[in-house]
C-alpha cells in the first residue's frame, strides 16, 4: 500500500505529519527543534536508501 505524507505547520512553530490517505488516523507532532533535526539528517543523507 502506498502512503502519502502530509505536513502542516503548527502555531507553536512545530510540524504535524500524517498519512493523507488516512486523515482520521494518527498524527505525529514535532517541535521546531525535532523537525529541524529531521531535516538536517535528510540533507546529510543519514538515512539508508
């Protein structure tokens, strides 16, 4: 099954992430610091291919 990721800005400056094919399903919330750490990791190619 394919997943589509949806990201939304939160008023606190963080991000909310969910599967757009399951809008009533779980949502992950990240602080601004956590989200930036994730983005930096992606840019540094820290995840396997």
